[in-house]
C-alpha cells in the first residue's frame, strides 16, 4: 500500500508541471506593450492579444507602458513573477537597446524568457505631402548640402525606427539632427505640424495617413517592396544600399518560467497568429506573420542583438 502511494505521488509530481501548463490561464493575463497606443507594436500586439483572449477564455489585459525605447515596459516584466500572468510585447527595439544603452536596468538575455515571435514588417520613410522632398535622393541631397539641418524623428532611443535612421544616415554618408520622441503617433504629429522633416514610420502605423494623402512615402526599409505599397521603392532601389531593417515583434516573459508553461504559451500564440482572421488583419497592415518555436525565437533574438551591436558600432553610435 505504502509503495503504491509513493509511486502515485511520484507520478503526480512528474505530471504536475505539464498539467499546470495545460491548465493555464485560470485568471486574467496582463500584457505590457512597450510602446504608445497607435504605435506598430501596439497595433500588432492588440490584434494578437484579442485572439489569445478567445483561445484562453480569459481576459488578456493589454497595457501600454512606453518610454526609453521600450525599456520602461520591459523592466516591469523583467521584475514580474514567472507564472505567465505578466508578459511583454515588444518590437525589435528589445534587441537594439543593448547596443544603444551603456547600462540597462536589466540583462536583455538573462532577465527575460523568450516565448514567441509574432510578425515582421517594413518601416516606410515618410515626409509630409507638402514637403519639397519627392524622393529619397531629394532628401539625401539636401542633407549633404546642409549638414545637420535635416530633422529626422524616431520613436525613442533604441527603437527600430532609431536603428533604421542611423543605418540610413551612415550608409548615405550624411548628418542630420536626430530627434527622439516617445512613440510613433508623436513623431507623425510632428511631421504633420512641420516640426520634423521625416521619419521611418512602421507600415502598420503609417498606412492610413499614407493612403489618406497626409504622408508621402519615399522608400521601404526591406530588401523587397511591400504588397501594400507596391509603387514605393526599397532604399536600395532609391539609391542607398545597406540600410535594410525589418521591424519585428515578439512576446517575452520574466526569467525563470517553466519549459512547460513556455511551450503552452508558444503553442497558443502560434495558433493565434495562424488564425485566418488574424493573418488577414496583419497582412493588410503590411506584416508577414512569423512562426517559431520558443527555442528558435531565443536564438533569433540573440543573433539580432549581436547584429545590432555590430551595425551601430560601425555607424559610430556609442552606447550612452
């Protein structure tokens, strides 16, 4: 009798982590979105979290905690309990920040659990429709003739739009006044008001203003044109090579999450992103969906960190 109880107890102990992962979630899940409402990270994040709420049968509460290129929201999650009820949706900025900041309030590799990739999209270099710049060449020619006078906005130090800006300026061999903002909506408002000249707006956050005739697209940041803007050239086609930068989004958790729980959330996120309705929404906003295991995503993040450090260092960007 005692032996059978011991065997049963051991079996239950072995099964417990898997059962816990399968039961998750049993209460609302808090998802921190690291950029402002209306930003590309916010748009993609809310499409995915809405579907996760359906899959899980629990509220998924998305909260924007923006600032410092995603650092503020990331720090909240880095310090959370590893129970899966506090998660982070961030952009490529997650892998840029180690190359931008000399000292972060967390370790980008050790203090997060890499869970799942969501989507990837290009940035679009835009100016106001009333701007004198009709092409990327116009913009770069002005910058060359007037060093430092071109005002180039971005969505915060460490954001993917910051990386794109630095790569373009470096490859074109020009200097400009680079102006950080809290997020995409703020930069777009500044362009429309004439406070800044140009911005690498994430396509999902810029399409409505582009299609509405408020913003003029000059180039996309990827190696091929985007189906949503088929007439807009790539930067290479427009005359500046080596500036390709894709804006991607992912889901992270605090350090110390169990493998079973990570596998459960990863599977559900991949199910959400593969849903036809979700895919249609994302693709219509210029995204390609991503499908990775948590292990593949972790490797991807580490490679991106190394690449960004190398690129920004070569561009003369020193961690501050």
